């Protein structure tokens, strides 16, 4: 029987786990995933190595390598476990715009529940069964709506790029985001902007307190609405179609559309 080598590129979920004679609790995939997610949530994606994960699990690196063959397979395992939590069930009677928005909100919620997972998508192209199922769920309503292969692929990538990027920005919150989450600090900021000379900053004085708000969820929804509604208008505008305005760029095939990693992070 042909056994995978340590450098085998095949994903972990199709590789049988090697036998473990250690009497301690076995290194099961759920245990490995839980420890890996806790590690990247606390210390960031860069801290996730086979050595640091083995230390967190209380085993030597060699023991971990008997179950996870390399760092790439570790990333695959973690990402597929996270994306498995996204509910891909949709109401086919709803417009495609609503179906894609629903999926985007669900994806962002799951990524927010696992700090660091969105950042991990910048380092690895997930091709596990749950990642593929999620890509299929995004693409299906786009095809049903009549978008061509190229249109559907670009719409899919735009929506997932936006969603994953937004989730990643939540994890690595900027100093401004951290400030506005504190009520007292936010009040001071609003007072500061109202005190600015209106003759020098007329456009900033009035809306300043509306810019510095703890409204991350509202901004995600607003941006998603603008993006999806814009895609819908482009689809129904025969003489001006931004989704097909670059004829010199070869359109992605359906397989490439479902495969993350075409530029920015994708599912």
C-alpha cells in the first residue's frame, strides 16, 4: 500500500492518521485545531508553527508531525474546520443579491468568532471540502441569476475579498478602532472635533462625531450593500459593464473562480 510521505501535498483530511502508542490523550484533529486557533487568536498567524503548536499541546514536535505532516497541512486543517461553521443553506426563492449578502454576513461572523482565521487566509489557499462547499454556495445564486462565468467569478471574488478583508481588519484593530470602543474616549474625540475652527475645517467639524463611532457592524453592512447593489446594476447595464471591462485579462475558469488565492485572500 502506498503511504504518503512527510512532504505529501495531499490535504490532511484524506490522509489517515498514523498510529500513536503514547498513552496520553491522542492528538485528534479537533484537538489540534482548537489549540491552533487559540494560538493565532492570542499571538497572531505568524506565531503558528509546528514547534509552537507542539509546545502548546504539551508534546514534542515529532509527535505532532505524526498526525499533521507539515505546516501547510496544519493551515488546511484549521481553515477547513473554521469554514465548516458557515451555514451554506440558502433560500432559493430570495434574490441572488440577498443570498450572497446572507452568506457574506455568515462568513464574517464565523471569522470574527475565530480571531486570526481571516489573517490565515492571506497565507494559505484553502481547498478543503468545506471551503469548496462555501465557494459553490456563493457561485450558485450568481449563475442562477444569469451572470456569465466571468461575471460570476469576479462577483464572487469581490464579495469574498471584501468580507475576509473586513474580518481581518477587525482582528488587527487600528488604534482608532480601539479608541472609539471606549465611551469616554469617544466622547472626548467628539468634543475635540466640534472645537475645531470651522473656517479651517468646515467639512470635518460637522460630520466628525459621525466618523469616529463604534459602528464596525454597520459599516460592513453598508459596504456590502453598496458592493452587491453595484454588481446588480452592472449586470443590468448592457452598455457599461465594469465586470467585463478588461478584455486583455483572461477570464478565470470556473475552477479558478472557486479556487482561492487569485490575488487577495479568498475562501
